[in-house]
């Protein structure tokens, strides 16, 4: 069994016409998952409502109060934009908070059951810094989830693996000085946002050349990613699962195939700790849905309980 945390409310974040980060991203994935041969092995859950869980203080531990208030004000005034790529609609603030709640539910679910979960939400989060939303991202979901997890009993170290085609500059900036969190990113370089060229301490950046395929990614995983994560000995692995490194995705120039993300997932399972997957990018609807299916199918085919050390 694998838990999918999802709500139709995530469709109400409106970036406007022709924006690549659109509600159809989720509906394409949901349709594919509900018709998969192994659909009966998925446990669908809605996120904890924000009225039930006070998420805002957790967000304000990661993002400045001024930035959070700015997002709130733009939404309450009917909408606007944080930058040219990052609109805020009337419901965006509420949806972004529910998004964070879903990632926290994912942490809870994985640690309670020792089985993986997939947080199927939008907007993405790995570009959001402490003071700024950018690159379609409002709040730094993975970083907030990692800090939340460290409050749990027996959780001393959390690793974040980011395989989105774009470097998670926001996640890195937020966790860079925290020895209890390791961050590893494979991303096209140079590419938006232009960061991620160097590694340091608890940060491992693996820049990938445009046109890279599984042939280039596999040695990166075997020689760099898996040893880095294994040596860190995380009690939880959070995967910022972006799928815009697909060949058919127009926002970058990496040439992976949807099935390759099943291979990536196999490498994650070698780390031997609970794993939470959360959606980041991925904008070609067909490739996105097939890639998520490859990720989940790989988890299900290898699924045995992984107990916390």
C-alpha cells in the first residue's frame, strides 16, 4: 500500500491561461493513477484542513513574516504576481498553506507506517527562498517538511533528494547551515535559476549537461548520490520529485524517459530509510503522468516495511 495525499482544492491555484504550471498537471496524474493496474494498492487521503492544524507558524519559521504577509495580501486583494513567472490568485495563499499541510501529513504518514507516501500537490516549492517566491513556487514545502520531521521522536537526520531538472535554490538556501539536513540535487546546468554549481558540506550539487540521458544519470547516482545519502544515514528521505527532466518537457533540455524515474526510485530504496515523495515540476502532461506512475510502481514492487533505526 502507498498513500497518495491529494485534494481537488489544489486545482484552484490559478496561474492564468498558457502558464505551464496548471491544474491539468494534477488531473493527468490522478487519472493515470486511478486507472493503473495496481490502483487498489493506493490509499488516497485528503490533507489535514488548515483549520485543524495551525500550519502558519511552521511556515513562518522558514519564511519571513513579511514575505508570508505579502503573499496573503496579494491573494486577498484578488491576485497579482510575485514575479513574471509566479502569479498569485485569489485562492493561492490558502492553497499554498494546504499544500504545506499535505507535506506534513506525508511526513506523519511515512513515519507512522514505515511505508512510502506521495504528496500530490501544487504549487511546487523548491525555488521559494526565505524572503521570496519565484519559479512558480510560493512556500518551500520540502524544507518545511524536513524541519517538521526533525521534531519527531528518533528523527535526528533528514535528507532531501531533488531530481527536478531545475536546481532547488530555495531549498538549498534554507537548509544549507543545518547539519541535521542534507540536500542533494541533480539538475541541468546552466539553467534556471542559475544556481547549483558548487557543493559544500551538507550540500551535494550534481550539475548535468543539456541532453543528458539515463546513461549520464546512472553513474551520478551510483558514484555520488547513493554514497552521499547513505553516509549521511538519514532517518527520513524526502524526494523533491520533479519530472521536467523528461525529453518531452519544453522547460529544459535533459532527455530522460518516464521509465527512468523508476530507476531513480530504485536508487532511493537503497538508502534504507522511510521515503516521502512530493511533486515539484513536470509540465508535459503525458510524460509527467507516466513518470509519477513509474515512481509509484517501483515503490510498490519493492514494498516491504522499512523500520526507523
